[in-house]
């Protein structure tokens, strides 16, 4: 009979130890790949949420309408005939700013895209962005003038937001618009003088030159900035333009 020889106990233990180490190394590699995939998916989801919020804000900023939601009467003009002059003098009441901003909220009116589901849809919408309960909430009101009958349609753009604040560029940075100085200038009424209209034209501020929002999302500090459309023509500048056109027309008629 031939003598049969197998593995010894020591050889078996060594083989089992080698296979155990290979299994542990393989599990660590697989776990690392899985964790990297989960982190990449989390970053992709956060980026998609931020991109959607940014595009929504950018669309609203690009459609801001020159309209004051809290005041239906924006401009009052009256002509007074002077006894010793043939020209009509105009009294102008400057409009209120078209936007309201503080650290926690931003309110304005925007042009609304037509809704194909309805035959008639509002062409203007009142929009408000609010930081509340660590969220960035977009509120769309059914009435641009507000009031108890107006209902807000809230949509949460971002969750887990901390240290959120709004800022306006005038061009200096301000955390409130309109401020006390802007309200005082806009509420002043230039009376019956082209010189007063020209001096007030550069002081009237209806919209800030730009907006900025800063917040912390997923431990990442983020700041977004937008440049707003050019300032709408104020009543004072319109009065000056009309007077210049009238003067130019009179001089041409006289020369003919």
C-alpha cells in the first residue's frame, strides 16, 4: 500500500489566513467604491437642487416688472396754467420703489408667462422669497396687491439653509431696500421747475442696480449675484424730455 499524504494543520491555517486577508481587502475596496458612489450621487443631487433654485431665481430676476404692488396709484400729474406765461407747469409725485427687500425676504412683481391650460391667465405675478425654518421658500400670490383675499402658493427651493440673507447694490451694499434715505428722496415732490426735475432725476431710485443672496447649504457658503435691468424712466426725467421736445418743436416752427 502506498502512503497517502495530505495538508497539515499548519498549511491549512496559513491558507485560511491568506484567503481571509484577501476577502477583507476585497470588501474594503468594494465598500470604498460604494461610499464614493454614494458621495458622488449626494453631490449630484445637491448640485441639481442648487441649479434648479438658481435658474428659478434667475428667471424671476430677469422678469421683474416696473410695478409697485402696494400702491395702485404710482404717478399723479397735474397741469397748472400760469397767468404770465404760456407754458404749462407740471407737478410730479414720484412713484414708490418697485421692490421691497430686507435680510430675510424679497418681494417684487414679475411678468408672468401665459399658462396654456387656461384661456386667460394673469400677466403679472407677485413673488416673494423668504428664509424661514432653514428653508428658502418661494411664494407666488394670486393677487399682486396682496390683501386677505390673496393666497400664496409656496414652493420650497432649498432645505437645510442657514445664515441666509438678501442684499441690494445701490451701488453700495445695503441689507434693506428701500432705505430711509431712498424713501425720503422718492417721496419728495419737485414743484413746477425744470431745474428741480433735472436735479431729482439722478436721485430717484426705483430698483437697485443689483441683488445678492448669501447662505450656507450643506456646510458650503454660497453667494449668488444678479445685475438688474436698467432703471426705468422716472416721472422727472419724462417731464424734462417732454419739455425739451416741446421747446425743440417751437424753435423749428419759428425758424420756418
